[in-house]
């Protein structure tokens, strides 16, 4: 029997769960503020929260883009969120050796979309016995996610979840095909809709990825209606000054209204 996400986070109600936080650990005050805000909000709305922030960004359009403040320093900040706010932590890993290192600090190891077919990375994540969130490659169908999931399970870990983040559309845009949510539900693992990365506009001539954050609410509501178990939303108090992916992040103050609308959609389709 596949484990349920409730084993990771005490279920507070009958709602979807939320993976949210800034794209990357910028500094301790920013991370703690966002985490405290999200915890207070989701406790009140009874939406289980997993706090997400990358300790390092390896996939950057430009070599001049911000990548992090240092692995150990960033991971210790995430550990502080986990300890002081009692929140499960999600972070990306980019190579097999990172799995064991990050697993000492966090609860969910996230496999970036571009790396979702990397067997050694998936197997290393599985061996930590942490939950593994595999983001669907922009080049894959929902049905094809069966194979990354099987790699983790065959390595001895059935604590797997999958996340749709849209598919490449031309050279500089993304598009969401909600049939992928339905297809991935057949894998009998938690399925998540990434509402922010699916609105990216990559490969811009400026070397900085663009986005359409005004459509985050639409993607979120459609994801819930299509059967997603959870939502993934990167958020920041001031996306305009965020050091990574600011162009497609949700302003923190807009999270409450979005979640309330998604709860109503969730209740309507049950």
C-alpha cells in the first residue's frame, strides 16, 4: 500500500495540501518571515503546509544569476524553520551526492524537472528513505512519469509524489495540459500542480526567465478541479526583488484569497 501525505504532515482537515515558500534561501529573515506567515495562514484555513525553498539553484539561464548563499548555511536555515515552526521541509537536489547531505536537514527531496530521468539521482534520493517529489519534465507526458516513480520504488522507497509544471510550448513559453493530472493520478501517488513554474517564460534573450503570475490563481483552481492532491506555489513578500524566479512568484499577501477560492473549488468537486 502506498503511504499517504498525511503521514508526513498531520492532516488538519479535508483539504488539499500546499507546498509553498520562496524559490531559494536568500537570507534567514526573509525565509523565517515567509514561513511564519504561511504557517499562520494555513493553520487558520486548515490546509496542510510543506515549506519549500531551494538551498541552491543549479539551473540558471545566465551564469550571472544568483545561485545561493552556501549549501550548509542555507540548509541550517531550513533546519531552523523545521525546528522552530514544526513544518516539513522540501528542497531540491541536483546530483546523487547531494541526497544524503540534504536528507540530514529536510523531509522531502525534490527532483527538478530537467533531471527527472536521472536514474542515479532518483536512486540516491530513494535510499535516504525521505519522501521524494519528482517534478515532471517539460518534455514528458503524465503517463511517462510511471518510469521515474518506478525507479524510486524499485530502489526500496515507496514515499513518492509527482508534480506537474507544464510542458514546453515553442521556445519561450509553457502550457499546462490538465490531462497529465488525470494520468498521474493513475500512479496511485500524491499528485501536485506547480502553479508558478508552469507559468514561466524561459529562454528569454535577456537571460532572465519571464512569467505570467497573474494566471497563478487560474492554474491553481484548474489543478484542484482536475484532481490534484496538492498545490505548489512559490511566493515572496516582494517578488520584484526576489533573487530567483521573481517573474512568476505569487505575492505573499495574495495567498489567502487564492487558498480560500481553491478550497471552495475543492469542496465543489468532491
